[in-house]
C-alpha cells in the first residue's frame, strides 16, 4: 500500500515545492519596474522602484561565461532600496548577438572591448537617474569595472566581487569595496592586497573601512561566509555590504532595515523540485524493451573499456586539430566527447557487445526519448534561464550546438549502453562519468595554457552528470532501454555547453 502511494505523495510534494519557490521568486520584484531594453545591440535590464523617482544609478556587470540574470540579486536589492540598477550581457555572452573580439588573455584584446562596452552602458545610465553613478562587477568584470571607473571621474563608487585586478592603485578607483567569498582563498588575499596598497602589506584587515568617502579614497574588504565564486552573488552578507557601501558613498540614511535579496534557497528548491519530480513522472513512460537492454558488462570487462578512452582521448587530441569553432575551448570539448564516445564504442565492438534481443519497440523508444527530453531540457532549462543564468541560445550559436550534439551523442549513447543491461557492474555508470572527468583533467594538464578555461566548466559538468544520472536511473528502471536517457542527456549537455561559453569574433 505504502509503495503504491509513494509516487503520488512524492509528486505532490515536488509540485508544492515548485509552486512555493516560484511564488517567492516572483515576489522578489514586487513593487519594481523591470524593463528589458537594448543599449545599441547590448541586451540590458533596468530595475527601479515604481513609480520612478530620481536616484543614483548602479551599473552591474557579470563575469566570464555568465549573463545578466546571474546578477539579479544585486540589481533587485539596490532597486528596492531606492537606487536604479542596470544589468547587461557582455559581448559573446548571454543573449548578446555580437561576438567578443580580441584575445581573451590580453589586456589590449578582449579587455579593451569589454571596457568600451561597459563605458557605453555607463553613458546610457547617466540618462536614467540624478547624475550620480556607481558600478559593480563580478570576477572577470571586476577588472573591467575598475578600469572603467578609473577613466570616469563621475563614477563615485566601485564594488568589485571576487576581484582580481592589477589595475587597482592606492587611490583609484574611487571608493573601492572588494567582496570575496569565505572559500575564495586567493581572491581574499587579493582583496586585502588591493585595500592595503596605501598601507604596509599586512595592515589591511577585512571588515574595516579605510580612507574618506568625500575624498573618494574609501577602501574596504569584506568576506561573505560560506561562499565560493558563484554563491557569493547570492549571499545576503554580500548584498548588505554592497548596499551599505552605496549608502555611505551617497550619504543615504535609512530608518528601517533594507530589503536584501534571498533568492538563492528558493532557486535551489525550484530546481530540486523539478529534478525529483522526474522520479514519479518516469513511471508514466512507456516500457520500451521486454527486458533490460545494454551491454551488461561485469567489472572485469568494463574496466579496460573505461580505461582506454580515459587515457587515449587526451593523448590523441594533443595531435589532432580541435580549432574549428569561434568559441573558447568548447570546440575542444565537442571533439573530446566525440573521440571518447567513439573509443568506447570500439571497445564494445571488440567485446562483440552488440544490441541483444531485447524486444525493443522503436516507436516507444522515440516517444519516450521525446518526453524525457522535453522535461529534462525544456522545463529544467526554462527554470535556470528565468531565475539563474541565460540558458537560451543567442543568434550565431547554431553551428556550435550542432557540433556539440555530434560529440555528446557519441559519448552518451555509447556510455549509457556500456554501463546498462542485465547483470551490469554495480557502480559502473558513476565510474564511467568519473573516468570522463579524469580524461578532461589529463587534457588540461597536457595543455594548461589553452585549456585552462575548461576548469571553469568542469563543476557544471559534474553537477549535470549527477542530475542527469538520476534521470537516467529512473528512466531506465521504467523503460528498460539506455538510449532513452542517453538521447535526452546528449541534447541537454550540448545545449548547456553551447549556450555557456562566450562566442568569439573570428
């Protein structure tokens, strides 16, 4: 009886979690006028109280491989406190249709392009408020906003989150606040270095304000507890420090505690509800095969099939060409997926593990794959795009998505088949995904200068492996065919990677 009620009860709880989280996320912008605009070709969003009133404007810039959605917590916090906030998508990022020009590693390259774009947004921001300006940037953008503020004396305050900027001096930019997460060790040291430039190297401490706001020499380093490079953007401690810095800069006195955006837990609840809801919904899928399809390998046979592509793929790609797309390292990742998948398929062929007689229904296979893809890509990515970061492809990414899909299809179809089947090795599925991460680590070690930026996306790959691993397990238990989840996972990964990395000019 309890077993039969488990799925309905779980589905009800998940739907409640989704509804509650959506209500809270929608409530964050209550009382605000949120307008999506274009500054030239730059997609931007203006947040302000409704009705509008004169106020200082804060321009907010996202980091590498991010988007303006990622910066919503700061924008909403500032707007509800009476400021006007402007977020935007950098060149090659988010929904910006224009690619990013110049070398990503040189100051005279992409940095100059991004600084010029930010200055254009600042110029537009001057027309919105009372003439007073501040600027905030995260990660890559921290260096950009520092340089823009140094060149523009009208910018009264600079807030640099997770900052690394060699451009900071003892007295520029004006009124500098540096925020870092508690778990960002190197960036915490950089924050103290930047704040202490006018003192002895060991003098600066976090949580203390130095200098004078009126003179523009105020300096402060602040560390948000239990935060790393992304969660620092969602910590109320970060919001409180940034808002207090603006208030001190513009001599704003508050009689009540200000609103601090707290959407982080609700985003987690929303995504968790969508992911876990897939388990009871999987029971509605058609049974595709009469018995469990897949290679059904024991560990003795599985281990060498995992080991060979893990080592051979990064070695082969040291000599094979992988530069063919105008996007940073995603072309390499597409080829890595493809070669790894083909080597895995070759291993299966050597073992002669062809498709066993499993009574597969092709129409049911296609129907189940379409349903899983719609849910695991359509619904989940809609939630990510709406409340976390841009996950819709901008114009010009079609070729990239197609190339990524070729690679991810080769990988997921072969590894799903490899690790499923009657009497398949326990833990084989997780081992296959871990082996792929190891192969990427070997690739980075062999060509660190070129593939350094892969380090940024590996955490995303790990999270997606876990989420889509759960989808795969629940779907396989019901359909008995590994290709259903394999097809959905391949499309999801191609989509996620294809919309994450910035497009480059030429």
